[in-house]
């Protein structure tokens, strides 16, 4: 029997001085070539990411049903729902996840302009030109983290801090597991719901309500992986859905397929893969 190539996934923290803007680095790699046609759904996490394909590019399913290869360095995107992706060949994919609300300061554009778009990185950050080639030529997790730290120190030098109102709102949402009302957050922060909506969408790319749905979805995915035999009714109750039907509808709206099909039908989940090893934190 032919064995599938092992896929490894790592999440690394950046240097401390970068953490106001950079949340984490993720590295997905394969030991060997992945057979063509392996696909799965990427679960959104609310982070704007900068991506670097150091080997065979990941293919994304477009709205018209066709597949398109990502640029070798795609400048940024933030997902508001699941995105179908396909791997083939040798995989060596690196992503820089920005802190919530940091995209305008780092990239110079509102995060709302990056919704689900793979924008070539050179168009947004000329200072990052050639970084994909240098990452591909660098071995080891520590070496790649050091290279990213060095490049991003220059990019983040002089960058403004993320919008404090948006950062505080994102923390409230994350701590509540996506179950706090937008009006409640606005009242606690001393602003109107409209002000919060506008500033949040500009800084993060999603509305506060959609961001809350995404954060709750992430918790659901982790929970089901830890309790694969638990009932979906229990999941719905644990995470504050009105009932299992409400959970099923929201999961399908965000991911594109029912939860049972998602967890049983493909080998992928979380940031990029269901399989593989993880180091560091996820958020």
C-alpha cells in the first residue's frame, strides 16, 4: 500500500518587539510529494495573513468553480468563510498572521479591501520583494523565523499601533467565545455600534458580528477534534447555539458544508490541515 506523504504544521511566535503587529508564523510542509487532487476546506480565523509558497502553490477554488494557483507571495487576505483549497506536489507554505486590527498600519490599506483576495505581496510591500526565494533557501524552523523577524522589523518600524478600540473589541469577542453582543461591546467601550462597525471592518476586514461567528467556529472545531464522538446537540448547547439546527445552519454558512460531512469527508481542517504536528499557540 502506498503511504501518503506526511504533512507537518507548525505555529511559531515572532520576536517580542513584533508582537503588537504580528501574531504568529505558520509553516506547512510535506515529506515528499502530495498526490494531485487532495483538497479540503480552510477554516477562517479572522487574521489577515501574508503568504509565501516556497514550493508547489496551493490552488484555491474560485467562485466560478475553477481552480487558480496562488501567487508565490500573496500579499494579504482575510477569510470570512471557508475556502476550498487543493494541494499537489511538494508542499512548503509559510504564512504570517497579523494581529487583529494591525493590517492598515502594516500594509497601508484597509483590511476590508483584502476580503478573500490573494493580492500579490510585492504590490503592497515592496520591502518584502524576494522574501519567498530567501525563505525557500533557508532550512529549519529557527532559521525561517529569524529571517521573517528580520524582514518584518524593517516593515513594522514606525508603524502605528493597531486601533485600540478595535483591539479591545476583538479581545472582548475572543474572551466570550464569540457570544457577546456587538451593542454590549460598544456600550462598554463608550462608542456607538455604528462607530464600532466602521472601525472594526476597516481594521480587521470583517464586521464584529461575523468576526464573533468565526471565533466561535474556531472553538467548535477544536472541541470536536478533542471530543470526536460527542454529539452535535452537545456541541450546540456548549457553544451557545439556540439548538442543533441553528448550529448546523451557521456551520454550513461559514464553512460551506454540514459539520458531519466536513469532519468525515476530508483530511483537512483548522488553519490548513487536519493532519500534521503543531507547535506554539493558535488564536
